C-alpha cells in the first residue's frame, strides 16, 4: 500500500468529479451560442459543442489518471505499479504546468492562481504522485 499514490489518486478522482459536474453546471451550460464565434467547423452551436466535448475529455483524462494512481497505490505491485505511477505522475505534472502557464499567460497575473483551486489541487496531485512513484 502506497499512501501518497492513494491520496494523489483520490484527489485526481475528486477533481474529475468536480470538473465534470461543476464545469457543466457553472461554465458550459452558461455559454450562450449567441456570444460564441463561428469557426470553419460550423456556427456558434458547433463552437459550444466543441467546448463541451473538450471540457469533458479533460474530465475523462483526470479520471483516468486519478484511477491509475489509485490502482498503483492500492492494487498493483512491483514494476507494473511503478510504471503506471510514473506515467500518471507525468500526466499530473503536465496538467499542473498547463494550469500554471496558461492561467498566468491569459490573465497576466500570478494572482489568478489563488482565485481558483485547480492549480493547487493539480500541483498537490502531481507532487504526491511523484513522491509515491519514486
């Protein structure tokens, strides 16, 4: 049993649930097709559909990585557990890096990182994942 991996996986799964449900209710459903641009792929409704699909693909990625961390910490043993944990730790690091980089780049201020819990949760998940994997 690897406690850091179990905690990291639990954070990842919790984050996926909050991202999926909260994002749908508080972000995606509030997008008005009338305010969205058209693209080469279609009109504003197509743009909203692409945002919704992308949002939930990210949710599935969080759920997959969280599940891999949880399984690595609680069920798998040896090289299989370590290998899957390393891949999941790298993915978690990528999620945290994207949240940091794009969050600061889009807002122009590191203060934005403290207004939303995603960066802290993603960073904690990555740190615990690496701790457990190594």
